[in-house]
């Protein structure tokens, strides 16, 4: 019998190299009863990635069979590889009465918001293009061609920032972890009514600083640092 619990669903998206994975890993250590949906992908593991930890690595044939079986809440093709969020993670969170964190790209987030409009969406931005490029190079995972492609994709993705509920500018890792934690805890608090203590009020106020309406003025210079993507790269 399925649980009647309605999990808080948090979607987090970011251009590759924005530090999203580090933020997610730290958040999961700090917030109890928060499950992480590990995406399925057809791309090959990178570096020390392990199956079932960073991703569930499957063949293209297996992934396409899962699509046909309607096993995904969302899925997308990114750089020629499939990525998708399995429905089972939401069902498992319901059964455990846990909340669920989804790490998905802009395409997937749009699908999720259509299916689950109550989901809370968070977009992580780098402070500027130069910082993002330095982070991509520091990873030493990609060729020059791939880095250039990721930067073009990033410039296109950040143009979707205004479709998200919260914007988190990752300019300082420790502060960004604290900000992300406040967003998730604030959303939990608001689901149960107005804040009841000074501590709860502080958490909600801190989260509100990162609501879309309150950060638009800070996003402008970031967008400007990326400029316009080449015509050939536009959708």
C-alpha cells in the first residue's frame, strides 16, 4: 500500500562545472531525511565514478527500454547521452516519509515542473564565465573541444534561470552550502505553516534572499559575462 506522505521535491540544476555536485554532497550530510535521486545515464563513467553512486550507468538499449516502459519521471539527451530520473525514487521517498532531491539539467527540470508543479527548483550559477572556465579546466576531465562546448551550453542554460524558484550564486563554497541548506529547511518549514520561532524565521529570511525576485539584479552581470552564444549553438 502506497504512503500518503507527499515528499518535498527539490530540483537542483546548474551548468557543468558550477560546483553543484559538491553542494549536493554536503547538503545530504547536513539535512536529515533527504534522499537523493541518482540519475540513470548512458555515458561512460569518468575518473573514480562508481555505478550506483554518482549515476546508474546503463547501456543505450537498456535506457530506451526503460523509456518504453515509462519508468522515468523525466529524461533528456545531453551531448549525445541519455540522462533520466526513475519514478521509483519518488515512490521510495514516499514510503520512507523522506523528501527528495533531484539533480537534473534544464531540460529535465522543465519536464519535472510540468508533471510536479509543486516541486521547488533551484538554479546554481557560477559568479561569471571566467570562473566557470577555470573550474572546468581544473577538473582535467575534458578536452578543449568539450570545454568550449560546455561553455556554449552554459551560456544557453543560464538564460533559463528565470524559470527557477531560487537562484544560488556559488561564489563561496561554505556560504553556498549554508544558503542551500536554508532553502531546503525553509521550504520544509513553510509546508507546516508560518515560522514559530526566531530560529525558524531566520532560516526563512535567509532563504528568501535567494528567491528569483530578489536576485535578478545580481544575475544581470553574470549573464553579461557569458555574452551571446554563437548562432550555430542556439536552439
